[in-house]
C-alpha cells in the first residue's frame, strides 16, 4: 500500500528528521503536542498537530500511552505510525496493536522486536546461526547461587545483564566471587524497575573491547543487506558520546565477516526495516554478538553520510512492501563521517543535566557538515526528556579530513544558555590516541585527564572580560569612553592581545 499519512510517536530532532523525509515523499505528517513542550520546534514542522497537552500525567507519559496514540491515529485516519527511537520504538505490544488496528507500523514485526529485545532469546538465535558469542549462561539465571556457579565455571570477571534491558541499564560487573550475591540483587532490582522484568543472564566480561555495530536493512521479501559499521567505543557508563563510520579498527575482510554475521542474525527472525546489530571486538580482532536494536539509531546519520542512503525513506518504502532497490554488492562506503552528540550537560560536574533556555545557538554550514537538532533560539531544555541538544555530523574523504572538519565545526558551534558537552568534544579531538584511532570503551576513564578542553589562559580571559563588563556598565552610566587611545576607543579583543 502507498502510505499517504503518518503519525510520528516521538519528539525533538528525530521527529523533525522523519517529517522532512515524509515531506520529500509527499506524505502528510502528524505529531503529538504535550504540556511539557507546548512550543517545541517540531510542532511547527509537521502538517498536523494532535494535542495531548490538556493532561500532564507522569504515571503514563504521552509518548508511552499506547492506547491513546492508537486511538488518535485511528481518529485522524492516518495510514502509518513511525516510532522514532526511544519511548515505544522497541515495544512489541505497540507494534502488535498497530498491526491489530490495521495501522502500518514503520518498523519490524512485533515478533522480531520481542525475540531480539529479549537478550537470552537473541543469544539462542545467534548460537543457532553460528554467530560468535561470549561464554556465559545459556539462558537467564534464577538466583545468586546459579549465577555463582556459572561465574566460577567461565572465570572472573563476569557481567550480569538484564534480559529485557538496553541503554546501559541493568548491568553489573562482578570481579570476585564474594560480590556475586550483592551484585545479583542490585542488577535484578534495577532490571525490575527499569524494564518491569527482573530476569538477568551472565556473560564473560571483556575488558577494554571496542563497540562495533552494523546497520542493516531488510525488506518483506527476505532480502537483507548491511550498510557497513559504526564505531561506538567512546562511551560513558555504556552511553555513547560520539560515533563514526567506518571504524578505524576494521579492514575489508573483518567487515565482511562481521557484516555477514549481522545479516544472519536479522534473517533468523525474518527481519524487515532498519535495525542495528551490535558486537564487542576484542584486542585480537575476535568479535562477539551483543544485541540487536530493532529501530532507527540516534547515530544513523553517519551511515547516511557515507552511503548516501536515506534510512528513514527506506523504512517507509519497506513498510509499504517495496523491495530493497540495491543488493550487498551495490553498497559502497564513501569517505568518513563522525557524529558528535551535543548534550545539555555540565561535563565538569560529571555530565549532570544542565537545564534552561537556549538563548542563542549557531553553527557553521557547508557541504561537509550536517546538524540534526530539535531546538533553536528560545527553546527550553526541560527535565522531562533526553538532554541532547543536537547531533553534529561531519564528513571527509578520509578520517583525517573528517577530524579536520570536526575541529572547524566544533570551534564554530556556539550555544548560549545551558552548559553543553562541546568542551568534551574539543577534549576528545585534542587526544593523540583518538586521532590515531587507537581507543576502546575505556577511553574516557583512561585517556582523558580532563573531560573537557581547558584553554591555557581561560581564567585570565574570564577575569578580564568580567572586569570589562563591569567597567562597561560604569561607562554607560557616566557616558564616558572606556579605553581611549589617540581619541579612539580600543576594542576589548585588541586590548586583550596586548595584555597577552
């Protein structure tokens, strides 16, 4: 069927991203307005707005209210729903309800979401399809004693993971046998709270691996391809901070081997739509299956930049029943792309959220730079949603050129208002091993002495400009020039150069 209208069950930059592709395809877009963001930018981008703002219920947040979303989709006679990422994107009940109500779910089947979303089932499928796995329990572990037996068998360290988990939650590393019972209790409690499922499983823990993921696309006719890998090893508490494609760790042979493993996992559940298969890559280049994310990823733009393929467009075409317009041999990686996540966080305070109004935001624009954002001047960063302000994606003909473009773009990316992770991005770019491509998931803890870039004369400059602002206030009051030389006022930046 031809999709003529779709409801985006999401907000922010991903809502705008989907709207723009829908507009290009001649599809009418609907979005949801909430009381928490009544003036959000994405509301203006959409063709129609469905108003949920009369209620403010933290017990059932608007983007998690399955029945309300479904009923409004039916009321407005929309053909399809795109869940974006987060919220209900990997909820099999949501996909099933769409299927039951004859609304096209722009994503995989509810069965594929369920089987890949339950980590122990996914690992059983990987094992059956001869995809490499870390040693560990074959299913969930029922209690601390069983966890202890498995851990003693495979050897420490081990890691406990929530069977229904994701986003880095419900995970505990166990270094010694004496810690098993305590960590088991902590992990199951966190899993029950975060995912309404206390089940956990246990695996061998790999120290300092690389985190590599493969973007796949499958259609409803059994065709599946991969679009290359993304390097996601720069993380904090299992949360990605930047991504790039391709990975500096892979050669063509390893890319082919891992890509084929990703395709096999997808085919095991008759997967269609966009999805991501994640692996751990050890120092000896052996890799192990982690999980599959059955949705579009935050970092999908780097893949779009190096392949030229619009992933949202492909998701919609697949949902309509179209065949993939390319085969694996048609996929070529062109150059290098890096995505820098710019969040409203205070890096110097342990990446704590920084709320408030964005007074001014600006960035450079050229053919090498793409910015995906859901904010503009006057937008408010609230405590209700993710703290991401923007995704800065840069492209170069090779990694060195992409790093050069990153330095230029980050230097000229400017935000007045909340504190952001721009200083962290600058610090990463200054790191010698990062620039050489020699890093892994321990990068943040071992490689960066500071999580932010500190200018040598930063404190001196701050003191000078504070003094200048104070003196400027006196000048405005007394209507006298501030700094005068030969009858002319001296600009503060000229004076600053002389002081330095």
